[in-house]
């Protein structure tokens, strides 16, 4: 019997509880009507002016209806407590689910922040190498032009005021800068990051 009651209480939701409470109210009203009707049918349908009769009427109504209405009120209270307990349990489950989702979201945000930091570092490194590559290209182009001019001037009569040695020195300087940059790149690539 207790398992059957527990099963019924477990199946009770808000709509069913309202129906049960409406039935309790209806039974209470019906019990009140039946009690009044029984009294008036048994003892006459008119109102008395005698205080003793009114006292007897009050004792009859109080003795008949009070236990019944108290029982219905207790039953309604128990059903309401069961429903509130269940709703509190659902709220706890929802809160626990929300906590888990929040933890997952936080973990994803941390991973995203780490990935963005790594991406930013990689882009900074890439920009640095692009700048170095652009500088090397410019130096290489200048070296190529200077080398061609030096090659064309070799063995030819030089125009007046033309400093062939300065041009050769410029070519060697450009080649030295290119070697220096490539050495720095090679040494930087071997260093742990």
C-alpha cells in the first residue's frame, strides 16, 4: 500500500495537484452542505431564537465538520509539500546542470584564449620574418644592381670622377649585411623558444 501511495505521489505534478486540491475543496463544501442539511432535516428547518439551541447547533457543526475539514486541510498541506519538494529537487538538478555547463564553457574559453595567444605569437613571429625577408630582398636587389654595374665597369675606361673602389666597397658592404642577417636568422632559429 505504501509503494502504491509513493508511486502516486511521484506521478503527481502541478496540474494533477490542482485537480486533487479542487477535489478536496469540493469534498469540504459537500461535507459542509451535508452536515447543515442533516441538522436542519433532523431538528427542523427554521432558525431558533433560543441561545441554547444555537449552542447545540455550534457544537454539532464544530464536532462534525472540524475533524473532517482539518483532515482535508492536512491532506492539502501534505500534497503541497510533496510538490514543493519535487520542484526544489528539479531546481537543484537544473542548477547542477548549469554549473556543469558553466564549467565546460569556462574550459572552452580558456582553451580559446590560449589558442589566441599562440596565434598572436605566431603572427608576431611571422611579421618579424616578413620584415627581415623584405630587407633581405632589398639588399639582394641592391647587391645585384651593384654587381652588374661593377661587372660592366671592369676593364673599361672609367668616366671622370667615377670611384670604382667605392662601388666595389659598396658591393662588399651589401654582401656583408646579407651574410650578417642570414647568420642572425640561422642562430635565432636554433635557439629554443
